[in-house]
C-alpha cells in the first residue's frame, strides 16, 4: 500500500486517501522550548539569526479534534510572525502555547516542547474530524490563519473579535511548515484552481489582512478616488494593498527602499512610487520624522495635488508619526503591525485637532478571507510570490524575510516536488496571463539592487 504522502503527491482520489494510514510522525520545521533564552542578552542584531533556532526534523502526529482537518501541505509561505517566533520576541510563543493548553484536552496538545511554525499553507485535506460537515478528503484548500472560538457569541458578527482568537502557527502549534498541518475546519478556503501550490500558499494571510484593512467594513473602507499611502509597498502586505487599491478605484502611493523595488511597483500598477531614502527615512527609519513627513507630503501633493485619505501601516515605530501627520484632515491610519518597533510616538494634536482616526486591524474573518480569495479566483489579484525554497531550507528563507532581502512573499515547497504543480484550470490561467502571475518571480530573477532617490509616477 502506498504511503499517504505518496498518495497525495500522485493525486489519489478520496477513497485511496482514506485507505492509507496516517503516519505516526512527520517532517516539520519547528522551534524548541529549550532555545527560549538563546538570544537573551544579545545586543548585536547580527547575533539574532533565526537560522539558529529553526530546526528541521520529525515531530509526532497529533490526534485530530472533532472540528479539525488534517491537511497534507503541498506548499507554504513565510510571514514576519515566524521571524518573531524564531527570535522569541517580544515574548516567547511557548507562553502562548502554555496559556492555550490550559483550556481543555484538545488545546493541551499544543503545549509541547516544540512548536511547528508557519501561518500560510495550501494543500489537500486527507482527514476530517467527526463534526466537520463542509470539507472532505481530497479537497484542495488554502488555510486562513485566524484560529477563532466559534462558540463565542461575538463570532457570529466578527470572528476576529472573539476572546479566543489566535494566529495559527504563531500562537498555536502544528502550523504550515510541515508535511502535514492540523487546522480548524473554519480556517479552510477553496484553493484557486488556476494557481500552482506555491502561488496559492502565499496569499491568504497578507491578502486577507490587506482586504480587512482597506476594503472590508472593519477597516478604512476606501472608495473610488481615495489616495492611499502604502508603506513597504513591495513587501507581502504592501503588494496586495497596491492591487486592492487599484481594483477599488483608488490611487496607490507606494513607499519602497530601492529603485529596483520602485520599478516592480510601477509594473504592478502603483500610481506613485516614492523611495523612502529620498524623504529622509533609511532602512530602519533613521532620520528626523518631523522633516520626513513634510518631505513626503510635499512629494505627494506635487504629484497628485492633495494629501492621502488613508495610510496603510505595518512598519510601526519608524513610520507611524509620519503616517499620522501626512494623512489629510479627517483621514485614517489603519495599522496591523509594527515590524520596526511597537512603541509609537507622535504629536497627538495632529490627530485630534484634524479629526483623524487610527484603526487597529488584525487578520481577516472567514467572510473577509473568502471575499479576498474570490478576487484571487477571478484573476483580479495576483500572487506576490518572488522566490521559492524547499522545505528543508525554511531557516534560510525565513532569514531572508528577517533581513528584508526579498520582495513580495517567499514560498516553500513542502510535499510539492517542483514548482508549477497543482494547476487545474489552465484556461483561467491563460486568461489571467503568465506575465502577471509571474511578475514578482521574474522581477526577482532579473533585478539588481538599485540606487536610492527614485520618485516615479503614472
């Protein structure tokens, strides 16, 4: 009898998948509780290398809860939350696992001396729990990372508001970086049929997050003609934000760190691209924010004639004051993270006296994830995948994200044996176009680092 992994790789039907035994262990990328203090006292950023804490090896297969599905992961993708996990900062994620594990016998499975990380995955359902109704073995899926408490009444309004909401593969165990992953059935979304496994795996977290921030009822709710300032436009979140602004009829102003990235954003359709160095903000936000926001505002007004309606924030400490100051009277800053630091300082007079708003946003609820996925299935949004590594090189892939040495999203091949597998709708793929679908990969393969100082517009 073929192994379950072989059956999945050869496209076995549901009956064949069910006939295969679930293995007692599987290959995964994981952190160890024993390494929690490894970087304690390290003052040099160079010492904090995620490759030192990410390990590849066998981990036990957990028992499946009634509301869960076991997914054979064909491909996954790196997010910045894995960098935080691997640094054990700002707190060790084993603290999350300990707290989560106190709830009941099912959550107790997560409180291990290891954590399988990763919050983006695409694969095939191979088993479902007894309470799962809408999914079956053989279904091709992508995974929406929010892990919500469906029995909390507020989940009927917005799953992201439940007290038990966690980020899968960050605040839970058994995440995406393995040959298998354990997910709640409520996390599953149909895989877009025109995408390969690696293209499908890279979208869910960043696209869903950007959709909630900009389009959904819980975010900025941009409209046609709105000018949206997008920090880190060439990164995972930013590249989807640019596309969503375009599709909504808005005007995308992307901030990037090199002329190479500026060229990519111009090809993606950004209306105005500004190199952050040209307005006095270096790689880590060095410079005077007081002069930076004035310089950035001047550039935007010169090119577009008015100030932004919305600032799309996830950089944090290095950019937040500039965002608050640069949006127009009555404007909105929507934030979902702080990759440069969590302690933000700004002059509150620019907020209250000019009637501006700050909106905190996190992930995407099930409806928002499905709506964002629909845009992907329609070909209105394309993957931001720039590079793909084999699973055993996940530590190196995560290091590239830690150093911001990438554009868009970095993917991993888990059970997929080569790039390009998993496409089931070639007609739609041809309609969308290989040039669009491979934009980030082709650019990454052909670009070289550019010099600072570029401002480009459409």
